C-alpha cells in the first residue's frame, strides 16, 4: 500500500513539473512538445483566429499607409516590430498588402507629388507677375510721349524721326526706336541699322545746311520703365571750334571731380562694347567721326536737359535756315 501511494504521488508530481502534461494546460502548442507555434501553421491559420483588436490595428495601419500619412516600412517597425511580422499579420487577417513595398518608393511618390504642386504654384506666380508687369508697362507706355508720337517726319519699320516738343532750332530732331527700351544697348540689330540710316540722312541734311552733326543719347535711370530710348540730333554751324574738346570738357565738368568711373570712355566700336556688362546711367555723344560716353555717378542730380542746354551754349545766337528732311529721307528712297 505504501509503494502504490508513493508511485501515485510521483506521477502527480511529474504531471505538475512536466510542461504540457497537466489536464488543465492552457497552452495548446505543448501537444507537439516544444510549446511554440509552428510558423507554417500560423501563416496559414484562418483569419478568425486573430484577435479582433489586433485585426483592427492592422486595418488602421493599412489605411494610414494608403492615404500617404506614413510609409510601409516605418509603420511596420513602429507598430509591429519588423516588416516581416506585419506582412504575416496581414496574411492572417486576410488583408491585401499595399502596393508600395518600401519607404524609398513611397517617399519617391510623395516627393514627386510635392514637386508637381510646387511647380504649379511657381507657374501660377510667374503668370501673375508677367500679367502685372505687362499691365504696368501698358500704363506707362500710354503715358509715354514717344510711344504715341507727334510731329513725325519719317517712319520706318522699327524707328521713326520726329521733331521734339521743345526744339532749340529748326535742325533739332530726335530718332526714336519704336520698342520701349531704356537704351540702344537693349535694342536688336534691326533697330540699330535703322538708327544708323537715319543718322546718315541727317548728316547729308546738315551738310547741305553747312552744319556739323551731333547725336546725343541720355539714359538717366536704370530700371525705370518710364524711360523711352531716344537720340537727340543737333546741327552745329561750321566753325573753327573743336566739337570733341568742347563736349569732352562739358562731360568732365558735368559732375563732381571725385568720381568712381572715368570721366570719358572712348567708344570706337559702339556703345555696347565700350561699357561694362553691368548697366549704368550713361550719356553718349556721337560726332560720327568719333564717339565717347560718360557714366553718370548721381542720376538724381544730372539734368535731363543737358544735351539741349550744352548745345544751346555752343550755337549761341546763330540763326539757322530750316531745311526739309524729305529729300534726304532714306526710307522714302528705299520704298521708291
């Protein structure tokens, strides 16, 4: 009796100490002896065996990935530990895996959408700026006296010759390009060719009146859209005075002695090649045989009527006979 009792006691003790042998064992995986679930069985298990709360968590995670709030890899690591565990849970729950498989692909898609939106905003801003600039230029051109000229003597395709509002004598003309630019430096070759042709016509006209030609261009302010490029043309009675010395001295004395730039800049090959690349307020004097320019240091103090005043001092009280421009018009002879 004692031996049977001891055997029964050892059997019960073995059941208590050996995993998976007790009748009230809660772990169903002890039947296979290791107490852990088989990976294949777990992967192929029915969706109904998944905890409803865990299933809801997986569903919310997939929704956040598809909406673009987070990436697949980031959500899987933060909420489920690894990407592989998250994929296993998706299969167990019966959910379809998202098409974006990596954070690199997801970020590339999101970045592309951001770039497209940024490009659309930049394009809209650029269109608005162009519209405002065009509207501003249209208003300024309506107020520009050279965009709606009067007293036009000759008109070509890109330029015209007219009499200024306040001429100093009968041989005072102005050559104006039709394009609303600040200087001839900004004009193209076709405009410059017509300007040169008008200068040749005026040289022949001044020679018939026994005068010497002077062409002066003034740009006071850089970036001021109210300016319209024009070249004032004067006929100076022939005399023993050297016009080059006179205008060089006038330009040197037009501003303060202390200046940043040279007082006189020679322009043997034209104004555009002689000046620096940076735009400056300038005044250009063309005597046809030679030309030179002066960079204006202070455009606020430089007088806008400098060409007329300086030429009036040179002409003095000389009376000039009016000469018709029609016989010397290059454009009329070109049309004929």
